[in-house]
């Protein structure tokens, strides 16, 4: 067992309760540098809550979350983003009234305070970077289109693009292929496989086929606790997991 | 691609709009109107400052403030305090039991100038205070709310409560504030009589230029990346945090800016109208200002100014003939705007008039080459 400094992200004894209901109960979770981790579990297992805790959206009742060996519990969302954690939401969460370009530009990790934004200078470096990302997420042709007019799948890609341009150390994706067509899924899997290089990724996903196509290690959550952890085959063979989840 | 073109087209339209407003308030109205009516327009223009501020905080960021009268009033009072002190020289007030203090203080048995009035003897201090005091008030109010993530309708109600509180405070402490009558009988600014027709004309132009300056300031903010962040906050406030922005400080900034712009309007009001009273601070004027902005179009700086001028023109001419009906007309107007054209006159213009014009133009341009054989497709 490596000592704690080697982990990119370490959750230890994390508990959160909503009016007495423990959505996450004494959870330990360690993510290595460069690791791709998939979290699965039945509805209400606390998967999304775990992401909410890491990114500061929900406050931890008890326990510690360390990112790059620094405690991040108690920091606000934007401070955690600046530390290098990016988060994609379950439903596509983009700015409808802005163009694809502007959505990406806003996510560029510079000029994030009031005056930096007021005297923002759209340099050629930024334009190139935005165009590069737009190409990666298959949206070059839509770059000046209002984001509202994109299809569901394109919105999901745009949100992934907004995370990419942030260039986080840790990327958290909540059901990235939900509601996508088969061809969109294939493209998304390809996209994810290119973007997971040089960073750690945590993915929540229901779609088992998709999980098999990308997973390195899988964590199964059940009732706010880790039920099992290991590679895909071990998980699928685990009788406990079968009982609560896969067997249904 | 077409959307990007529309955006730039709208930017150009806005510039043309500002130009037309400048033409109207700097040339047409001064030539056309007599001194009395021009002064009236000058008063309307001071409300337009508030409306421009509301475009920033309400139209773009989604922060509805029902208390902009607070900042308009504070700006106006800071100006009025200086003017009142100048008008209350010992020579002017020698019949009072305590000469040299404003008349209403003397009536309320005050025997010396309250400490917070003393620095207002200086014009530079007063001019700084016109911006600084309302901005500070806006900062305290908005910081306390937005850091706790109080927003939306709760924020609107709290601003309204503050407007009521300030009015009650001003009326209740009449020895310090002039009470319900406000601060009246203002005469000179550094010896320059502001009551003459000539002075009023100069003040009108100063007000008009300042308003145009504020419109350009608003345009600068809205076309920067900050402007796009404001739209993003209106759209999905939660998401903006995860793009790495401190939403609260952006909202505090824009609210303070809107309030500072309103305060400049308040100061110009005091100078042109010659007094300031709590009836421009409270809930009713604050809501009226929101209506001006809504009618004109809350997402258009030009629209807000046009809306303010039109509603006030309607108010003046309507209430001259049917004084008791005006409030109903105003209420009806607001309901009509919200239900039928939520983007106001500016929205009607860009959605209806401009496409119609484009159609007409392309039809006309199409008609001319029709005389020659149509190009093969």
C-alpha cells in the first residue's frame, strides 16, 4: 500500500447526512495519478453525491478529502476548480445564450476575476486553443452557433470541451453518454479515450457496454459505501455485486 | 454562422441607437423644446441612468432590484447636502436662532451641524461621495446577500425592504435629513446659480453627456468577457462556479456598478430639479424605474433610455388630462410588457421591425436587377 502522498485524490472516512439519512457513509476512495476509475451502483447508491462532495457542491459532514495532498473540504467550488478539478454534470450544463466559441472561451483558465474578465483580450493563442478544442469535440462547424441550437449529444460534447479547455488534473464525468445515440456513444468513447491521457478521470456510468469499453478499475457503490473494487471481470464475477446490481 | 452575424449586426444597431439618442437629446430636443419642457426631459434623463444600470444587473445578470431608488436617492442626497450647506451661509440664514446651518435643522432645534454633514462643505468631497456612498451601500447589501447565495425573488424583496427602511429613516430623522419635504431651496454650486434658465440648460447638456457616457460604459462592460459571464450567470449560475468564477464577486461588482450609475442620475436630478426628497427613494419610484427599463427592453441599453423617455412622456401628458387614471395605465403597461413583449420595445424592434426592413430591402434590391434577366441559379 502506497502512502497517502502518492494519491491524486484521497477520500477518507467521508460521511454526509441529509436530515439523518446518510447518503455517503464512511467512504474511502483513492484515485491514482493517471487513473481512469468508473463508479457504478444502483440508483441512490450515492454516486453523484460523491462527485458533489469532491467538487464542493455539497459539504462533507465528516471525514477528509485530499487533493494532491491538500485538504479541499471547506473550499468553495471555484477554488476547487482552480486547484484542478473539473466536473461534468448529468444533464448537459452549458450556457444556452452563448455561442460554442464563447462557451469554450469562458472556460479558458485565465482572466477569472472581475477585472481580468472586464479587460479580457481575445488573443490569437486563445482563439487557436478554442478552435483546437472545438475540432476535438466535433463542433468546428458549429463554433459560432448559439449553444441552445445544438443537439443533445453535441451539448454533451460541448460540456466535455469546456472541461478540456480548463485542463484539469482530475476530470469527473457524470453519465457522459446518457441519452446519446449509438453512433454518438462510439464518438464519445473515442473522445474520452483521447482526453484521459495525462490526467485522472472519474466516470459515473450506467451503460455497462460503455463501461467495459473504457474502464480500467471499477468501484461499486451501494448505500453510500464501497461494495467492491477491482477490474471489470472481477466485479462482474463478484457475488455481492451480482446480488445488488448486475443480477437485476 | 448566421448567429454570429446577427450578434455583430445587433452591436452595430446598438451603436446606431446610441447615435440616434445622442442626436435626439443633444440636438433635436434642445432646439424644439422650451426651457421648461427641456428641464422636464432633463429630469427624465436622470431616471434613464437608473434604467441603464438595471439593464446591467437585471437584464443581463438576472438580478432584479426593486430598490434602485436607494442609490438614486443617496446620490441625490449627497449632492443636495453640499448645495444646501452652500445655500445656508451665515449671511443667508441670519434670522435663524443658529445661523449657518440648514433651515430645517434650525426648525428642529439643532444647534450645530451634525458631524456627517461637515465634510459636505467641500464640493470635491461631495462629488466623490455621490459615487462612493451609494456604491458602498450597494456593496454591503449585495455582499451580504450574494456571499450567502441569496438571490432571485428574495434579493428583490430585500432591496425593496431596504428602500422602505431608508425612506422611513429619512422621514423620521427630519432634523438631520429634512424629513418628508426633503432638502429644498438649493441655490448655488460654488457660487454659480443653478436656478437660472441658462444654468438649467448647461446642466441639461451635462446630464445628457453623462448619460451617453454611461451608455458607452455599459456597452463596454457588456461586450467584454465579463458581459458574457453575466449572461452565463443569468442562464446557469451554478455552472459558472464550475467554470472557475467566483459568482458572488461578479454579482457584487455589477450590482455596485448599476448602483453607481443610478447615483450619478440622482445627483443630476438634484442639480436640475433643485431639491431631493424621500419620494424618490422609496418602493414606488424604485418599481417605476424597473417598469421604465422593462418597457424599453431590459436587455438593451438603448431600449432602456427610450423606454424611460416614452413612459415619462406618457406619464406627463396622460396625468395632465387624467391624473387619477395614470397609475392604472402604468400597471396595465407593465402587465402588457411582461405578457406580450418581455424584451420590451427594443425586442419588438430587433425581432419585428428589423426583419421587416431586411425583407423590404432585399425585395427592393431584388426588384432592381429584375429589370435585367434574372441570374441563372
